[in-house]
């Protein structure tokens, strides 16, 4: 039971980071966590595998849209427009994924969300890592 709890906590912290790298691994982990028995080491290996992948804009955009959904009902129209503009510019290689993530982090500071605040996708950015 304790192993499952640790897995769920690790997954909650890393799911958007994994999603930004690979929706395939994200979905595999979700399915795995529905299993009767789960092991932390297996989850850690999947997360490491996702982290080793190259940046793919379609995966990043998908993850950032999921994160945006937490702000959808509280953000102002101009904030939504700015987010969509940044996403579009990222897809055109005019801004980095970090620039879009920094904007989402600004929204997180303005509209706090305890669940998102635990996400490693923001922690890595705040530590200056890519």
C-alpha cells in the first residue's frame, strides 16, 4: 500500500513533465498505475526514459494546454490570448518552450493551485534547468 502511495505522489509531481516529452509514455504510466501491484522503480525508469527524449513541439504543446486548463476559468481574456500567442510562436520556433512555461508560471503565481505547484515541470524551470 505504501508503494502505491509513493508511486501516486511521484506521478502527480512528474506527469506534466512526462507528458511534455511523450504522450505514449504518459498513457502507459497511467495504465500501469491502474494495476493491482505497482513498483516505484518501474515508474522511476519510465520517467527517466521520458526525460531522455528529445524535445518534440507537439508533445510540449499538448502538455502546456493541459496545464492551461487549470487557468481556463479564472484567467482574463488577454491572458488567454497571450498564452495562445506564445504557443503559436513556440510552434513557429520564435520563442522557446521555457518562455511559454515562464508565462504559465506567472499565471500560477497569480492564480495559485496546490496541485500544479508540486509539478516538477515548474521546479526544473525555477532551478534554471532545461
